């Protein structure tokens, strides 16, 4: 999973390696727009990235 602040280039994304069906993003800015993509991988290699997913944090900066 990679995520970045809306408007920033995707190449500057934070990358999170997750081995579960859900992930918790931390240290997000409050009331900020983010974009993200998810890509599955296994021993053969990476799959395709998902379409861009947009979200906005709450005023306290938690949950996206």
C-alpha cells in the first residue's frame, strides 16, 4: 500500500508493507486529503495497482 497527500507526486508516497486485509495509517495530518493505491504481491512478483483511492482524515488526524 502506498499513500500520499493529495496534490503531491505519487513518487513521494509513503509505502506500507501489509500482510493482512486491513491496514492502519498513522501520523496523518488532520483534516487533510490523501490518495492511495494498493498492490498485491507474492513470491512471483507484484500485481497491478488499484485505481486511485481518495480519502480525507478527520479533524483529529485519525482514520483515513
